[in-house]
C-alpha cells in the first residue's frame, strides 16, 4: 500500500543526527526494531526548568521521539499530531532512558506510547514520566 | 489560604532567566497578569526535528511554560503533572508566540491551556498548536 | 477530494437520534453550523458515578459528541481517535450544555475542542469540564 | 498520613452498585487488588454511537472506572481530574474487558492507566482502546 520503508537502527541513528534538538541535547538511539525504540540522554544543566529538574519540554522531546522512532521501525517517517504525558516525579538523574513502543500502526494513524526512566548516580532507575503520541505517516 | 505569592511580569522575567532551557532557547516573557502569560521565541535551527520544523519538545516547552507562567500570576510556583498538545500544522516561522490562560486555579490543582502561533517573515500569524497543563502548586 | 457532505442542524438532529446512548441519555442538538455545535442533556440519576455527580463517561460523551458534531458541520461523518478532558469541578446541575468548536479541519485529521457547562436550578451556569477530540473523516 | 481505607474487591463491588451509570450499563468488577482492577460489560445496543459501535463515552466510562477502582485498592475514594484515551479500533464485541493499573499513587495525585479489550462471539480478544486518568484522593 505504501512504499515507505521501515527504518532500522542504523537509519534511525542517521535520522537522529539530522535533527537540531536531538543533536544539541545529545539524544542517542540505542535500540530500535519491531515497533520499539530506546533513546538515551545524559544530564545537562542547559535543559532544566526553573527548579533545576529536566524541563517538561525535554521530557516531552524524549518521550515523543521514542514514540516516533518506535513507529518508524514499522512505517518509516511520521509526524506527531497529538502528544500527552504524565509527569510522575521530578525528572532528575545522571542519565535518562526513554522506551517507546507502538500500540497500533494503522494506514492513516499510528499510536505509540513511551516511558521515561531516570537513572541516578548510584545506578538506580525509576519511572519519572509516561507519554503517548498519535502520528500520521508522512510517506517519507 | 496559601502564603505563596502570585508572580508579576518582573518576577516571571527573573524566574524565566533561571531556567536552563528557557535561557538556551531564548524564551522571553512579554506579558503576564490576571491568570494569563505570553512568551516569545525566535526561530533557531538548533531546536528542530528531523524534517526541519520546530521540535515537538520545543512546542511542548513553549506551551507548558506559557501555562505555568499563566498559573504563576495567580498562585506562585507550580509543577506540571499532566501535559497534552495538538500539533495542528508544521511549526515553522520567524518567531513563535505562546499565550497561556488559566482555566481554574483550585487549592490542589490548577488547569491552564495555551495556544502557539507561528509568525512568518511576512508577519502573518497562524495557530500551529494548542496545549493544556494540569499543575500542582509548590508553595514556592 | 471527498464527496462527504457537511451536515446541517436538521441532519445532525437525525443522526443524533440514531445513536443508542444519545437517545438513552436524551442528548439534544440545539445548534450546529460553521464548525460549531451545541448539545444539551437534562440531569438524570441513571447517569451518575458513585458520589452522585454526572459520571466521567457521560462528561466524555457530551464533550466528544459536541466535538464530533462541530466537525460534522464541516466535513460530514467522523470517528474519534483521541479524546481528552479536564474535569474542573464536580458535574452537578439541572441541565448540561456542551459547546464544541472545530480548531482545524484537515483532509486526514480534524481537531476540535469543547466546553461543558452545568446550569443550576437557579439558572447559574458554570464551566465544569473542557475536552478535545482528534478525529478522522469517515467519508460517510 | 490519611485514614482513607483502601478498598478490596468486595467493597468495590458494593461501590460499583451505587453508581447510576455503572448499574444501568451493567458494569461488573471482577478483580481488584494491589493497584489493579478489572471490569466487564456485556454488549448492549443502548450504548452505541451513530455507526453502531460502543459510544466513546462508554469507552471512557469503562477506562476511567477501571483506573479509579485500580487506584481505590491503594488509596480509597478518588475523583478524576484529567482523563485521556486513544481509540485504536472500532469498539464492537460480545463483551468488553477493562483492565486498570496504578502507575503512581502520590499523596496529592494518583496516576493510573487502563486498556479496553473487546471479545468477539468467537472468543477472540483485541485491544480497542487505551486510557489514563489523573486523580485526587477524596479522603472518603
């Protein structure tokens, strides 16, 4: 139905490098395939909100990108039309890990959700936010 | 009921300057009061997604911050617990304007919503995204 | 591109009468046109949650239907793919009024939002919930 | 910190019976405990939207109630302040099963999410919608 090629890890690493914010914030795609994707980002003081936690916009950026890359492993390029997130705890940590998974990839719309974990200096990981994205395929 | 002081424009400008991402991306608070707030941000290639539009995370950052500052004019410091947005059109433009307005400021929860406009080189303004945030007062 | 005819008030009244829940709960379409629609529902003890307020599912039903009918005035039949709402206050009243308005009607997706007002016995109206729906046109 | 007793299956069955809509639509609580809850509802033509599928309001009612009962097993009575859902497929089936699970139960806010499955005449089960609710404890 569509000629849009699904993207594998190597292609997603390349795609990630073309996005200004992903590069600036140091997003790394560490796994991708079968409707799933995993991103990482090191702590960086430049991306905080006023209380010193990771900015809600960056939480959104990680969750939304994990959803988009998860979807791209099945359908290629996508554009988000709706995004929502729950901020369960203040987002602080040495490193952030976002895991996206596709719920349903329809011809017109793709639904995915993601979880954001913060890892402390001591290596303890806790769930700090959950999000979901509704996307349309771009055919690219 | 609460000793938390509402924040005026001057205090919000100062608060804005303490947030890493707001500084990095050049958010400017241009109006605030009576449950409303307005933010601006100039286009910057460092904040794009892979197709060259403003990154969804930055759309979220602008909408969420506009909601938070709108709420702060009534109740002081807040933390977002839920955020959602609709991306109506690709976000491209010379400048972005986010307008937040408080829907209800309860003792335990505050509801606000925001609209994001993109202004073209020619000065035409169009609505590119809408968002809403549910916040809890921090008492700060 | 689509032959799907926009629906006017008369057609929406007829459509409303074909929906089981709308009939059971007594939804009335009282205005529709130009991307907007207004619904009403009388209080009914059968539609409450455990504390005696209008059930969240009915708040959703009113908001979502107002969004859908608002969209139908522009594009004809639609199906909701995402819905969200804020419950600002307990929903109690003699009558409920839901007002939907279309934010953007694209070829693939339509965005609308709605407000739900409760009217007391004394005729005072207050905003109890806000919602938004993302829809796809069904071509019907 | 709170004297609000967590509710077990027996208490939730009783609570469910006090809610007008839950009774009218025949919601059954079939499991509850440890932050999780499961609801069932038989197909009923009175609860449809215009195309003959389960009404979005009833999808919301099932998802939101599953979230609320899941939370109640940990913190007792709650009120929803935000609810959102994705409608992945048309909701048709002989029976609907909603499974709620608590993501985080804070002192001020509780986050839960739920999945709605439709079971066909042939006994095949498919995921038709996902939802999430942000609640405040009522202390009841």
